[in-house]
C-alpha cells in the first residue's frame, strides 16, 4: 500500500481525480492518509472531508518560513509519497531532503516553458497564449529545492487553438492533469519509476 499525503491550496480538482481513481479501482494500492492545506477555507479540504480523509490546515500566514518544517514533522515516517496538487507554498528542506524523490508536483505547462517562481494559475496560460505557442500541456515532476526544476515524470500535450482564451486553454489542460497525475501515482505505487541521471525511466 502506498500511503500518500496530498497538499492543496485551492479548489482541489486534482485531489478529486485521485479520490475518484482510488474509488474506481484504477489506483489499487493507494491510500490518501492526509490532505493538508496551507490556507483556511479551501474547497480541497471540503472534498477530503466529504470522503472521510484526515485533513489539516497549516496556515502559511501563521507558520511562515516554518511551514515546510511543520509539514515534515507531521508527515515524517507516516507517508510514502507527497503529492502537490495545486499547492502554492514553497517546499524546502528538511522536507525536500527527507522525502527525496518522494514528492511530486503537477504544473499546467510543458516544463521548462512557462514555469518557475510566480508562474501559477491563469498566468501560465496567459503567458503561453501571449507567446504564441502551438502546444501547451501539463507536467508531473519530482520536486527538488528549486521551483519546477525536478525530473520530469509525465507530460501530456494539448493543442493551442487560434481562438483560445487563457481560461479555455486552462480548462482543456486541467482535463489532462486529471489523467497525468493519477497515472504518475499509479506508476509510483507499482514501483515502475526510476531516475537515472535526472531522467525518469518508466519500466513496465
Ligand atoms: C492546476 O492547474 C495545477 O496544475 C496547479 O494549480 C491548478 C489548480 O488545481 N498547480 P486544483 O483544481 O486545485 O487541483
């Protein structure tokens, strides 16, 4: 059984996709042990409560620079994988070191484009459209000390249409996120993911 913690800051549709894929049997040996939010009042926490998952709000305004330490204290030796699903606070050591290659994040672009500090939410899609790219998508990657720089596990591509607005593109990419993130978790739970020289190898 792969015990996971899901960290959210917002609506939690990616969390919902994990819950749904556990319920429908796609994720067989995965258990969501905790859902943690870095702010009060997120719908992600409501989704978790509706499914009787243990929740915790560790308010970023209260913990400030200690937030990552606090999360490490809570999750150390309790979970096998941490999934950042629309989580906006900085993750630093000892959390990153303690969970080396055991923290994954979903980002709504094809990394290394439109990522890094300050690139989140609708801004990502505005930047993609402004640049005029013909494809965008989503990336599931491991989390390291920097923002969006860890080894890439999965990328799903979405065509950018000439009449796309950032909102329309965001919606289509989100649909792909809801496939890519559960797949990455499934591969982790089946021990099929290996990192060699920052490249992720998926062994079937
Ligand atoms: C998603 O696009 C995710 O990639 C990003 O935050 C957005 C919100 O997702 N990191 P969710 O609905 O809260 O899961």
